[in-house]
C-alpha cells in the first residue's frame, strides 16, 4: 500500500512539473552536491581544486528560471559552443579568455546567451575576416586564488589575445572570524574542493524521487530562511560576523588581481578588468532594502541569502566589501593601464537583469557583453 501511495505521489509530482514547464525530470540545481549528477560535471585538478569534466553535455538552469538549457564542455574542460579548440592558433584567429566563477560560467544560460558567448558573437560581427574564439574559463565557486592557477596553467597555454577578469563576490567568503586568514585562502579550502560526505544508501535512493527532493528542498529552504531572518534580526556588530572588511583581505584581493594581470601580460595578452555588478544597490543598507516598498520580492529574498552565502560578514559589510573591491579593481586597472569597464554602474539594479543577487538573466548577460564590446575592440587595436 505504501509503495502504491508513494508511486502515485511521485507520478503526480512529475506530471504537474511537466505540465507547468519544469520538466518531467529533476533539475540539476535540485540535486545534492554529492549526487552523481553533480559530481559527474567536475573533475579533480591538482592546482585549482576542480574543473569542468571534459567532453560532457548536460542540462542546467536556475531555481528562478523555468527553462533548462543545454551545456557542453570541450576536451579541455572549458564551456563550449561545440567548436574544437586546439593549442595551435591560426594566423587570423583572435582568442578572448574570460576568467571568473559562476557569474562568468553563467550555466543558467545557453552558451550563445551567456555574456562571454554573446560578446564573442558581437566581436565576430565587427571583425568578419577574423576567427573569434571565446575561452570561457569560468568555474562555479572559484575565487581569485583558484583563478590564478586556472589562468596560468590551463588558459595561457592556449595563447589568448584578451583576458577578461570578473571577480570579487566569492573572495568575500575568505573573511571568516573563526579561522586565521591566509593569503592563499587555504583557511576556507580545508578539504578537497567539491568533496562532500554522502548519506546512507537509503537517503541516496530517495534523492531519485522528485516528490522527496522537492519536499525536502522546500522544508530546508523554510528552515534556512527562518534561521537567516532570526540571525539578521538579532545580529550585533562583531558578535558572529564582521561589520567591516579587514585590510589584510583587501590587500590580498588586490595582490591576486595584480597576479592575474601579470600572468596574462607575460603571455602577451591584453587585460580587461570589470567591476562586479549586483541586483542590489550596494550603497543601500540591509534595513533600507528590506523595508522599502519599492524593493521587489526577488530583492528581499536574495537579501537574506547574501547572509547565508557570506557567513563571515553582515549584509551591510558584504555591500561595503563589493564596493571596496570594485574601487580596488578600478585603481589597479588605471595603474596597470588595462582595459576597464564599470559594469557595477552600467547594469541597473533591477530584476530584469538578474536571476538572483549576482547571476545574470538573458538581458543582464547581453548588457554585460555590450558594455565590454567597445573596450575589447580598443584593446585588440593594441596588438
């Protein structure tokens, strides 16, 4: 009887999901990090922690998006449009590499719609006699420490002409009162990147059930949001989270950015830095956004998730950190004479451009690419 009941619930859940446009199968973002559907996507790497698994295809998306999109990787483990990438570069070929994390990988969008792919199409139309190749080297979860290894050891051997660096948000996770700060961020990477403890086989089997997965996720989200609200309401400055950005964290971020620039330039590439764009206006405060009638439901929901994602800082301190790191990026770009695009100012803080607090929607990715486009052409003229 129990098997019949559970089977009926499972079939009903899947049929409702199918009829509402969410698909008959469980979405990638609904799986646990230890599930094979997730671990299959990544490969251990000795110097960056992990990379995308080479030569795979899968469907990805975002909890705030209805549709899933096909994603593929090439034989080097970079996100791909299906073309073959080789170490040898033809005489009329221009290669543009993008360095960053999930906001660069943008796997909630199809390759041609994420900002690196969209940018590549813009440059190709402007330079029809050239072969434009994008090397999207973004990997979800990466910070600047991991990107240093990624750029030096995986990307530069492919001889990019332009390297675009888009970082800041994940680096704020390195600020944690419970650990001694280390410039290599080893204090927050204390186990192999991507490794998770698996539950017993009973719960692993349950994770194949859409009814169980979605019920469990809703309950967990409820408990998480309730916990976050309680912590934010009761938070006192310095109690469990810092309300400021330590200078050692700022100095480390700047040193990492300078290292990335040096690595790219030593390989003959021009560099473009971008400030980090967000859904929220970081000049506002947690209280202002939460109480404002003009704040959308997305902004209010994602406001609390900032506190969940950056556990070492208050939300206001996170905003200060993003602004401060953007200032550092601008100053370094000016001093090192790199290309510079202030996307933090150019992309409006509106739901239209984001699917959550930092990840772009189709419109946001397109605007990001259009903002970068003239600077890319300018930097190419220097080659």
